[in-house]
């Protein structure tokens, strides 16, 4: 099983079938908080749904085409982070994430995204990482901004969110920019 230790408090752990109840409980408890920016929340109505979703995520990982992992903060499931599909020809991917409301303000997501960036550049040898966030989602946008990503633009009406379209800010980070920041 894929596990990435971030620090003494944080670990990223590939979702397995035994996590279905725990993952659903996190989403369900944070439903109002998450649905402001994530279009899939209302369709997640039962832990049983993860019985078909998690095997797809595991296949994605086995196919070396990204992954979805739980963010464990002091052992508790705090959120999720993952690489969407990997474009191996162009050596690029995008990162998606969410965090339970009660876990905000502890640096959890910044540290988790930093760990995924390091993994993507050092282990996977990718050249480009992208993050897309709702333009009004200031907490989510703060993550790539804090980590040195460049805002490359706004994609208008990029995502349908229940009853309306909303714009997404696009952030990118290149290997050479990340490598220079380490010096």
C-alpha cells in the first residue's frame, strides 16, 4: 500500500476498501462546507458508493496514472489529496484536494500538497503540475500561491457547481522553478 509520510503529524495513505465508512463519514459531516466548491458532494449519499469508486482509484494507482489518498492528521482522516490522470508524454499532472472544516488552519493542506509536489518531481520525474481552484475559494487558492505556483489564468465557466457555472483559477509549477526554489 502506498503511504507517504509527510512529517510527525501527517501521512498520506492510499485509500483502500476498508476506508469506505471513514471517508463517507468525513464527507457527510463536512457536506455543507465541501459542496461550496466540489460538484460531486450531493451525489455522495452512502458509504456503499465508495465500494465501486475505491477499486477504480486503486486501478488508477496500479496503472501508474495518479492516485487518491487520505490525509491522516495525527491518525485521523482529515481530507483527501491526489494526482488526477498523469500525461506521461508531456510529463504533467494536476493535484486535487479537500480538507474537513475542523482541520483547517493547521497547515495540513500546504504540507500535504508540498509532499505531493516533491513526490511528483523527484519520484515520478514530472515536469509540470497544475492546480485548479474556484476563483472565490480563497483558502484553496492560498495553497498554490504559498507554494510558489504561478497563476496562469482564469478559465471562465469551467465547472458546473449544482445550479451555476463558476470560473477556475489555474496555477502551474514547473520542475525547473521548483528546483530553483530549493537552492
